C-alpha cells in the first residue's frame, strides 16, 4: 500500500476518523488503534514478514529490559550483543547474503576456481533497514544508560512500527518518539492544517516531480549508449530531481500525516540542493540517517578526535557503511566512497563546518559565489547519483565517459518522448518555489493557503504521473 495509492487514500481518512472520534478516550486506545493500523499497513506488502517485524520488536523490547535489570556487566553485555547480533544477522541474511555469496563466487571464478554459490530465493522485507535501526539505537541507548527501558509493550511496538515511518523512515530515536506515544494526544486544528499542507506538498513532489522525472531519467539511463552528451547530462539531472522528489516527498508525507495524529517526527530533509558544499549537503539530506551514523558509528569510532588520520578513516568508514546500507550492490559502495572523496578536501582544510548558517542571497560578488558553490555541489552530487542509479559500475563509468567523449550538445535527447522542454520548465518552477520557501517546512501554508492548496491539488491531478505507477525508491532499502 503506497502513500500515493487509492487504497491509502481510503485507509488514512478511516484511521484518522477512528483515532479522533472512536478511540480518543485514552492513550492506550489511541496507541492500540495505531498499532493495528500499522500492522495492517505492513501486511499489505507481504503478511509473512509481519512475523519478522513482531519478532524484532519483541526481541529489542525484552533485551532492553534484561539489560536494565542485569546486575552484572557480563549479563548486560550478553543481552546487548544478543540483540545486536540477531538484528544485524537478519538484516545481513535478507539484504546482503546473496550479494556477498555471488561476489565471492565471481572472485573465485576470476582466478580459475568455478564456484556455484547457494543463493536464497527470498525477497527483501520492506522497511527492514529502517526498523532494524530503530531497535538497534534503542538497545544501544539503554546499554549506555542514556534512556530507561520501556516496559509497556504496546508503546514500544508503536515506536518501532508506526506506519508513517515504518517502511522508509525517518529513522526515529526513542528519546524523541517514545515520550510522545506515552501520553494521550489531543486534537490540534492548527497542527492538523500544517500536517495536511505538508502531506499534499509531499504528494506534489512525488507524483508531479519525481514520477515525471523518472519517465525521462529511465529513458536516458536505459539507452545511454545511443544518447549524446546533452541527453546524458539531462538524464543525470532528471534522476537527481527524481530521487529528491521521491524521498523528500515521502518524508514530507510521513511527517505531515503524523501531525494529523498529533505526533511529530524528525525532520529528514532541509532543501539539500541549495547546499554550498558537500558537507552541508549531508547535513541537509536524509538527516535522520546521517545523524544516526554520526551518533552510533562515527563518534564511537573516535569521531573528530585523535588527529587528522583518525578523522579521514572515520569519515570513509561512515560513507562506506552508508553506501552498503542503501543496497547490496557495488554501485552503492562507489557512491558512498565518491561522496567521501568529495568530503575529504573540506575535512583536510578544516572547512567542513563553514556553511552552517542560513542561505541569504546578496546581490554582489558573494551572491554570485554562493550560486556558483550551490551549482558545483549539485553537479558533484549528480555525478555521484549516476552510480546510485546505474545497474553496474561499468554502466556508470561508461555513462560518464560518454558525456565527455561524445561532445554533441544538440537537442537530440528523447526524441520519442513528448514534453521534453516542458519538463525543464516544470523543474525550474519547482526550484523557484523551493528557493522562495527555503526557510519554511513547505510552501502551501500561510497567506492564501486555500488558493495554494487548490493549485497544488490541481497540479497533482493535471500533471501527476499516474498511468505509469511508480513506488517510492527508498522502499527497496
């Protein structure tokens, strides 16, 4: 059940009605309804994996209590490592086993040993990377005594499986979400209006921007050997806006619908394509994942302590793991390492914290320089996205090589597609709207909100891509 599907358009209002008009007496009834709705939502993907979700939830709930109650350090370590091992074991089995088995087989074959690996014929459980990280961070925080264990199983289950964030984040923290689900929520009309506006804007990003760009990006990437340089450049730009509209659109929809239930989720995007360098980009893109790796991997590795070599090592480890987290393919690893390489000069020159302030455009040389930095950062990230999108490293390298050696910048691109130039105007209009609202959550609330909401809905109906139905990209992670 996708957020942009007819089934979800029926599901969400029903849950909203039951939540505020039938189950609104106590916190317990509100949470029970959301748990039932969340498990139903997840079972619509594949009901068999619901058992894995429930098992993972119970494992972390139980081990968290056992860690807190253990009197000896040996007992605390046992329950801690049991939870971590089982969680990462399931993630590795479903997501990475076939990848590593096949990679080792290819390696041995290349040196003359024929190997036939045993592969698993299973699909990846949707959302496993996200809810696994929820549970792992919860157990780590208990082990290091940052939080107390949660003894109410329903409350903890809702923290893990709350349906707006279940399949593609944001990756929540127990310190942020659990306190909200442990109290009864009261209806707040203003928050509901904000949530509805954010949800609708997220839907605009998904069906108007992301899915429309996907049509053109797919045509370029699927036929890149026959495309000229301009077509390939545009294909990279199309995919950059596809993945941004897709993932940030999902995040806006998740945060918006959660506000309808009186619950705030962590912000996940902050206009990353207006970043002035790569370091700022990663403070603005998939914020909940970046901060998760910072707190649970980078800092435990030593963070920025211990000299420049330690900083460089830890930075490359973070980006390498981030690449692997996104998928079982060497293209994601290269994508992660390429971003690390982008980040390295800033780190070595101690400039990775230069651009932490607000974006203020001045009409002088500094303003021109800022626009240049934004365009350069976008260009670098678009090159990296080629590896993210390509099926193999070879395809990505040949794609980029073709841009350089072809040298034809004529308007040959996508001659078999309609609205070639209109899509560029649509992207340009989208960028202007985002820029003018870069200090706000979304552009639809505030003055003339009804008019803007009407225009957004009209854009969804008139410009949205529905015939070629597309799921969210990050659902596969």
